């Protein structure tokens, strides 16, 4: 049931990152239970796009944390453990806000907050330690794939003109790979852009659009791209590339907050959303 909202290098597949071959053997160990299987009837809100020329979606870009998966806190804990391991500072991530931000931006804030020089070498040390701890902590926490994610992806593949499926995330690339391999999702994605590419979320979105265009052998119009995310920042970066935007509340942001940023669609989760409703 829809509720009207008020208006006013060609990457064929996402392979592992060179220099981190030790992670190639990562296997899916996660609890992939639907986290919201027991929730009440989904409420879907629809805000019709303002663009007159609607195009079939050719590229769908997913955020990761709070949209596809929940790590049970492993990501935040890995930041803290890595900071303690490398710089002997305990609870370094305690006062940091993570939602909707890039890993590199979060790390720089932690460094500056605790008087650590955010040099290239220190960032390298930190992220080498972070991916080690992330891989381990995912086995110790209870995370999962959000309700409806698998079904929605299957629907995308079944469309008459299936779109390419990619990532638009603030995770560093290897962090994204470790998380998604853990939940057996990594191989689904054909392209993407990460915090390694740009520190600003809007520029990550622009990179994702460019790579999607390369993958599909031609430029993409904004209305041919659908971004799916759970934070106001996801909505803002979708708007930066003039893409359609589907917001979900699985990440913790309230629907009232997300409505203020005017996504094209707003849903509780992906359980009862039909792919053709947002891709045609």
C-alpha cells in the first residue's frame, strides 16, 4: 500500500584487492537470518520522482551497513581494536558517529581527536589492523542479512532488462569485501565505489556512476540509476548524481528524518517491495 509523501578501468566483477591475498580464503560464516522477519506489515511510502523523463533503471547501487547487512557491531569494534593495537589508545571510537560516513573520514576524526597524526603511513597501519580485526570479529558477533534483501536481488535478476548491480559505500574496498563475503553477498556485485576512491560521499557516488557507465559501455543518465541506502547522506549522494533514491529504515534512521530529504521511495525494509516498481 503506497502512501503519498508531500513534494516541494572497466570493472567486470569486484575482485579482491591486491596486497591482501591473505583474505582470499575468507568463507561465509555469518548468521544470515532475516533480522526483521517478525516485524509487522511493511509500510511503503512513495514520493514520485520530479523528473518527467523516466527511464528504465540500468544500474542499482547499494549501500552496505544498515541497508544490506547488520554486523552486530563488528565494524565499530574493529575500529576501536585497531586503534588500540596500533596506537595504544583504548576506546578510541567511543565518541565517534559512524552512520552514513566514510571509513577514511571516521579514521581521520579519531586520529585528530586523540592527537595522532593522520599521515598516510599511520592510516595504512590502522586499516591493515582494522581489516584483520574485522575478519575476526565478524565470527564473534551476531549479524545478518536484512529481511527482503535476497528476494529483492533475485527480482532484479529476473527483470526483463536486468540492471547491473553495484556498491556505493563508505567502506574501504577490502572492508566491504570482508563483510559481504562473510554473508555470501560479495559475488553478486559487478562494480562499485569505495572510501579508497574518494573520501567525500558525493564523489564516491560520482565514481560509482562513472564505473557503472564503463561497465555498461556507455554513459548513464541519472534516472537510469537507483541508489538504495539507509541514511540522509545516502539520499544526498544519490541526488548529487541525479539518481533515483530508495531509502530504507533498517539502519536506524527514523522515517520522519529520511522524509525530510525527499527520497523517491521510503520503505521499512525490502520484504514487500517489487523490483519493477522502482526500476521501470
